């Protein structure tokens, strides 16, 4: 359903201007300078874009390796695609892509979500992730190989 490739400068410009609605507005990049800096500098993370069947930008993945060589991943769909039943396939394909791309043989992939993001948490749990750590502000979800 999705094809992935390394991010290009023109992709960054589009992603920075994404505007999320309702529960997802907390993820708007312009509200989070750390994410904006990582997108622009691309030093601490590797970024990929997800393209739909028409080769249009549909989402992105950011990832890095932690000190245990596990993959710390984040992914997001284009705001216009939210609520259309694509989340499960998107997250599943992001995980598969990262495992294949890096020929990953580590212990786990994980993501950190805002605690109030119940919808995304349910999607990640359906894919096979489970909560490892949790606070009032965030939850760490991992999938073990």
C-alpha cells in the first residue's frame, strides 16, 4: 500500500506545514521546535517518507537507534488521511520497512506517544506493541522481535 524512501528537502517543506485537527494538534511540528530542528538538520534521526499508490506524500517515519541498538521510531500520516482506517496498515508497513531497510536483528522497536493519544495507542497495540513504561505525559510502546 505504501512505498518508502529517504526524505527530500521538498518533503520537509510540506511536512512542516501539516495542520492536525482535534486530538492530533499536539503533534503539529511548528508547535514542537525539537521535532522541527530534527527534521531540518536530520542529524540525530533518519527520516523516510511514505508515498501512496499515486506516489503522493502520505506520511513519514523518523527513527534512530538507542544505546541498546533498538529502534526508536515515530510515524505520522498526512492529516487528511487520519480517520480513514489506514492507521493499522500504515504502522505495520512502517515496522516492516524499518526491519527490512536496516536488516534489523535487535530486540525491539519502540515508539513514545503522548498519554492522551488513545487512538494511536490502540493502533500500535493492534499491530503488536505493548506498554513498557508510562507516565502522566507519555507512554512507551514496544514490539519485540
